[in-house]
């Protein structure tokens, strides 16, 4: 290959990679804000459409104005709800509302599960749930997950763990894995740090993460395995 052409191709490749590294954080930030703003706009659009029907000759019927007004309206509603529920009377009223939901069989199950998950992820309740790492999708590659509960295998008596694995950029979509508790590594991260890593694609996060199991636990596991493999009556 012509040396000048090879030099040009290497320079082109280097500059493209530099551009990707520069643009990637901006692109991830754009995706996150687009997703959040889209949700806010969808929540407020029905009322904005009603306003446009009542006032057809106003700027409310413009798509861009509708989008902005829907976001502003949703933020105002969220602020008012948060302000009211932070007061004593508001908390009591919200508690009555939740007790009414508990009487609806299907709604109570879904609402209670989502409420408990959000409370745990925001640290409102002291629970054993924590941020963990598990081997996924293949051994040697770790995935960030939230240990939601532990239970026991009825066949072997081995402790099991239910781990929720949110998708990066879009944590609202996730899968649930059930695996032995010994295969779970405590990442020593807070819920906020884990959510920051997920939302930013890993560009924001703690400086240190526990990737491997502690050596003491590994040694104990090896000793237990060796004891199981040692025959009770060795051959004479």
C-alpha cells in the first residue's frame, strides 16, 4: 500500500475514534433526556389536547408548544403532589388512598410490588436489598443487578437469590434472575451509584467496585468442596 495512503487512513481512523469518544457522552445524555422528557410529555398531553380543543385559535395547537406545555404541566403536577404528600395531612390522605388500593386484588399486587421496589432503590426503607454483580450473560462478564430477596431451594436447602438486572440507559426494562446466593458478589455500591452507572452507560460511577468474591469466602468454599470429595473410608 502507498505509504501516504496508509498514513491518511490511519489519521482518518484516529480522528474518527476521537470524534466518537467526544460525542458518545453527549449522545448518551441526549438519549437519557429524550427518554425522560418523552415520558413527561406523554403524561401531560391529554390535558393539553383538551385545552387545544377549548381554545382552537391559540398557540396551544402547535406541536412544539404542546410538547413544552405538557412537560411543564407534568412537572407542576409532580411538584404539587410531592408538596402535598410531604405535609402531615397529605401523608394521611395518601395513606388512605393506598389502603383503598390494597382492597383491589390485581391492582394491589402490582402497585405494592412497584412501590416496594422504588422505596428500596431510593433508600426510603432499611432492607437487606443491595447492589450486586452476577455472571451474565457468560461467566467472567459481570452485570449490575439489585438483589431483591433471598429464599431457599426446597430440594437442596441451598440459599437462593432473586436479582433484578436493569438495562443500561433504559432501567425501566429489566429481567429477573434466580441463582444461588454464593454466585452473587456484593458490589459495595449504593443504589444511587448503580443507577448513575446504568443511566450514563457506565461513564459515571464509583472509583472502586468489588468484582470478585472475598478470598476468605473462596477459601471456605474450596475447603468445603475438598471435604465433600474426601472419602470417609480411604482405601487401605
